[in-house]
């Protein structure tokens, strides 16, 4: 009670919405914790960086430019570093203290193991696709390699590797076990 001019006046506190009928564990509109939103953004940054690496946009052995990536993605440098540390724990990048992050170079044994797995998966994928592929798709796949022959120059090798990657992704998309998921083709290739 507060007194004003000798009369007692009741001071009321702001009313809280009733919790009746609502679960305290189920968030309502606008009540999602900022940490959940942050986790989602961190996951998206991680996935995007993984895609850049697996897609060859950042090459093996290349130093990752944290500030440039943060600027391009419109996020803080800290978020990019967190995603890169996560990729380092997964073995996709190397984190060299005070030198930065680098896309991991695979050794010969690791490359041989990856290619053995890729060989088995692509063989299965090709057998399954061959049972369902249309002649129009065969023509499209064949056309991808026209003009990719001759003396191997850096440009020709780059075009061949790009065509090869696209070829295998399309081939994997043709068969039903991996339909729409060309994950078997995301294994890095030598460049």
C-alpha cells in the first residue's frame, strides 16, 4: 500500500498470463529460447561450410578465410570459428593454433579407403540406374563429356572433374535406393 494525500492507494503489479491449460515445457509463439535459434543458425553455418568443402569450393590444403566467410554469410566471425571447430572435430578441417583452419589433406591410405568405398557404392548405383534410365538421360550423361579430351591441361582437368562429379550425382539420382540423395558422390576426389 502506498499513501497519497493521507489516503491509502493500492499499487498493483503487472498481470502475468495464466498458465492454466498450458504445458510449461511447450513453448508458445514468440517464447522460443534464443539458444535454440542460435543452435539452428550454427547448424546451418556448419552445413554450409561442409558443402563448400565437399563441393570443392574450398580445396584440400587451402587456408579457410574466416573473416571473408563471416562477411559473405552475414554472421559473426565467432559463429564461423565455432562451425570450423566442429568440422575439425569431425576430421574435415585441420585447426593449427595461431595459423588458422585448413581443409584437411587426406593421406594415401585414407584416399585408398575412400575410393574403395566409392567404387562399391558407384558400382551398385550404376547397376540400379541402368535398369531404369531413359535414353534421353543417357544422351545427357554422354554429352557431359564431349569436348573433354585431348592433352591434359589444368583447365581440361578441372572441366573433367566437374563433369565427373555431375555425372555421378545424376547417375545416383536415377536409381531408387539413393533417389534424390547423391551422398555417395560427396566423397572428395583428387584434384
